[in-house]
């Protein structure tokens, strides 16, 4: 048993002062240090630095590790030139992205307080790294392939990767999961099979959806820049599905849709009605010229995530939260800051179905300790000062074990 003491603790009811947390691998109690010492007299007392805040470990619901070698290879500013550069440099970047490179980025996430992340995996190359990293990993095996001729082969490869991640479940902190690349890149036949796999095995499910205007034009009209892309690389000039057909495929199982920047209000309302959620990646959307997701008017759960280094400059959750503060300049700043903290703690945990994300009894003892530069003058601004001033957290605990 350990007792962690701090000036502030972020709880589901807000920030509380001068309290402590008793924990093993799970949270046992939250009370004053005096009460907890009497209750657990043999417990180790851990005193944090002055002006520290204990948060639940942060959750990055959507990250691609496979392109972690990218720095200046891919073209930013507009979606289609970026996609063309991905095709051009994909093999080179994949070859450079070894386990050491990916582990370094996992460490970056850990030092920004990320104790859980959702890894979107196209080939399964990150599985070994995700087994070894201390964080909890929701391992999204991604299905991609729009050519019906290769459907059986693509689905077979996908299922092998799902089984490989399932075999790691007992020996690591990996949760196997399913991801659909996008409506323009997955044939409806294997799409429905993959959704059924997630549903039957109760696995988390994710899908990229309506990231760019080019995607919307291709799915609606079969025209635009993606038409030329498919003609050039895949010898086809007809989309395999449309927006409605793709959305309807997920009607029976809650899905974490990524981006949705170009979704209409009617489409977002439909996703909300079916119990879905959104992963919002503000820097990725800006760097690829996709536009802004209007989170002020969303009526469905939303997490904030970094995406991968193919469309970002870091995997730090605080870099992402600061970007979100700037991007959504219409929202009241203190209210937005509190919402952003929820988006990477309790909201993200609920979306992924995890027993963490809140500092309450019975939850896993995942903590990120932030030390503020000085004592906050107003409690209602703690979330804002946390986002603005934190580059790295002071300590990280995962299931009660200290890693930072």
C-alpha cells in the first residue's frame, strides 16, 4: 500500500485540496493524509513537490507509431500532396522506423503523462514495442484494401494480426482492437466482416472518417483529387462506397471515428444517435489543411489525440492540448481547458472502455503528476495553467508502479 500526497487532486467533481490517495495497483481510498495513515499505518507515504496536481494518467486514443521516423519527408499544407508524399516515401520511412525509434516516441508520450494510448497498426510492426512499453496499449489492428480481388487475402492478413495481438493480452497491458482505415480504402464486404469481429469479440473499434474535402467529394460524386489518385495508383475511377453506406455499417456497434472534420451537422447527429464518438486531432488537421472540427457544437463524446508523426511534430499530449486551445479560439478559455482535460482522461477512458481515467476508488492507479510553477491563485484556472505551462510531467504511475 502507498499513499500519494499532493496540494491538488483532479477528481470527477473537480480539483480538491490537501487530500491524498491510498493505492496498490488500484485506488483504495481518497481522504486526508491523517485519515489514510490511521487506516493504513504500514503504507509508504509519497509526498509530491509543492504546487503539484495529481491527474489520472492521460489517454491518447489515436496514434500511428509506424511513421515515427518522419521529420521532413512528408509534405504538409494540403491533404492530397501529403497523401502523394506518403506513397512516395512510405517504404523509406517504414524501413527507418525500427523498434528503437518507436520506443523513443513511446517514452515521449510517457513523459507527457500518457499512461494509455491507442496504437493504429497497419502491418503489426509495433506489436513488440507495444508489449514492452510500460503504458497500456489499445492495439487497433487496421484493415485496409478496396480491391475486391484481394479481399480474402487482405482479410486473412488482418485476422492474423488480430490473433497475434490477442495472444499478448495476458502477458502485457495490450487490449486487442479493430480499426478500419477509411471509407475510400476498405471494400464494404471486408468492412462488414471486420465490424462483426469487433462486435463478436467485444473489441474497441475505430475508423478514419471524412478527414478532408477531397474524401468527401470522392465519396459523394466520384470526382476530385482522389479520383486522379485512384486512377494513378489503383487503376480505378469509382469509389467502393459512399458516406451513408459507410456510416450505416457501424450502426450496431459503438465506434471511435477519427477526424470527421468534413462531416455535416446531420452526419454528426447521426453518429451521436448511434452511440459513436470522435477522436479530434487538431494539429494533424491543421498541418494537412483539412479544416477545423467545430467541437463547440458537438453532441457526442470526443477525445483529443495526437495522430502520428506522419502528420504531426510530436506525440506530446500537452503540445496537442495547447494547439487545441489556440485552434478553438471562439470557446471560453477556462471552460475549454477543463473540457480538454476531460477529453484525455475520463472521456477517453469511457470511449475505449477502460477502468482508468478517473481518480475514484476501484479505478486503476494510473497517475500523471504535474508540478505548477507557482501556487494557483484561482482553483478554476488549474486546468488552464496545467495545459499552458507543462512540457513534461513530474511523475507517472501505471497500475501503482512508478515509471517516471
